[in-house]
C-alpha cells in the first residue's frame, strides 16, 4: 500500500498541566453534522495527511465510460510529452552553442558585437529573449503536466504524490470505484491562523466545525461537492474543480484495503472526513442524508414520471419501464452498471417503438437518474 507524506503541524502542543485540568472531550461535544469516524475506516484514515478535508464517495458509472474519459487526458499528455521532447531536441544545439560562445568558443550562435549594427544586436537580443521565455513557459508549466500525470505531483520534491497513471495501473477500471477528493489550498485559512502572540500558527479547524453548515466555506465548497446529483451524475475525473482535487494515493490505498478484505466498498459511501486535535477523525456520513431524502423524493419522482407519460397518452410506457427495471434488478448478482445500461437500452427501445423521444422526455423530468430503482449496487 502506498505511503503518504504528512505535513508537520506548527500548532503549539498543550502543556501537561493544561491537559490534566481539561475535561476529556465527549462525543456529545462534536458539532453537528459530524460524528466520530467509523472504526472500520481506521486503517484508511491512518494514512491520510491530517491538514486537509476529504470527501469519499463511490463512482458507479460504467467502466467503459470511465475508460473513454481517461483516454482524453492520456492522449493529451502523450502529445505534450512528444511536443516537449521534440522542442528539447531542436533547441538543445542552440542552447549549447550559446553556452559555449559565452565561454569564448567560436560557434554559429556567437554574436559579432563589433561588426553588427545596433538594430541587428537589438533584434538578436529580442529573439533570444523570446526564445528563452517561450521555452521556460513550455518546460515549467506545460511540461509539468505530463510529469504530474505520469509520475505524480511534486515528484521532484519531498511531498511527492501518486499519479493518475499509477492510480489506473493499480485500480484499473471497475464498475464501482472509490473516489477520494482532497481540499485544495483554500483550507489553509481553516486549519491554520496566525497566533496572536506572533509565534507560529494555531489549529482552528474546530472553530470552523462549530460554525456548522452555515459557514461560508461549508455553503460554497463542501455542500455543492457532496450534493446527491453531483456525486451520482459525475465520475471521478469530472469532480475536479477549483475547490477539490483527486487524491490518487488515497484511492489506491482504499481499493487495496477492499481487495485485502480489511474494508468493504460500502465503508466508503459519500462522507466528509476531517481531523481535529480534540476528537481525532470526524465524519459526516452524507449518504445517510441522501437515503432519507431519496426515500421522501422517490414517490414524488415516480408520480412526476407517470404524469408526464400519461399526459402524452403513453401511460403504459411507465408500467413497462417499471417492469424492465424489476426484471433486471431481480436477476442473480448485484445490479451492476452493465445491468443498469441494459435496462436503460430496453426502456429506450420501448419509447422508440411508441414514437416517444427518450432523451427529450427524461430531460424534462430530471434525467434518467431520477428514475428510482436504477441505482447501481456496491
């Protein structure tokens, strides 16, 4: 299993006197909606750096779709790699000639200052400045994309991380995959603030948790990222945004624990994970809220679908769709992404036979994902 690097906290440690006078923290003190993290996740949490917020969820999209989606950045980074290698091959003799000319050797790149006009010298200087700048941008920014993609971010530093390619080589493509997202640098203001004494920083994540769901960061960054539609309609790579990054080492670790029998896939249902000095690892099990909400919404969704088809004079399509879903879900084994796709294709055939545009209808009622019973099992 991959090891992760933990950044050392600069928060000052409490003295033994203060610890002896303080009352031991209880679970009742934990701010809602968080609770103590499940003990089943202890092995997984022990390898996570503690100065980030984490989101875990299950990606149940079809493995063929995930493979196609991963092909796009793969081909892009292969192209960029070829581009960078070609540029190095073309530019290296020029840079070598310039370097040797500086040392006093005669090279084609050596500039005859005495016999060239000022305008010519300015032109040569401008040309080389643009070349230096362009190559710097190519190598420093564009060139680092393939490095991060194939080898991992920070590979040349002490905080090297697993890469997308390492993730896919380890996990491959599965019907149900564990997705681990990690907060980006916006979390610095949550975990650490300047100490009033001017010495170092103090950990303030507990202050953030006490604010609850009403805090700005919760409203703008956490709640949208764990929204039921966002989690169920997006595959892992589509969840990358300005607030959250995929934590590839965590995903490799999680799948390794499942493969070894330490955990089950169900242990990684949609949750928010955060570490505190007072209570240790805390978890908001968002999936429980999703289940409660779906239980209340399912009858409304079914009624909306039925009303829509009835209004078009195709009420029988509603009952036929229910029958198809029941037939597929009742087959031996779990209701996989392949079975789900098979059920959708059968439903589409029924719609086509009766002259109803399948895509247009489901777009009006909230998408095919709004049909209860089509949830892929873990």
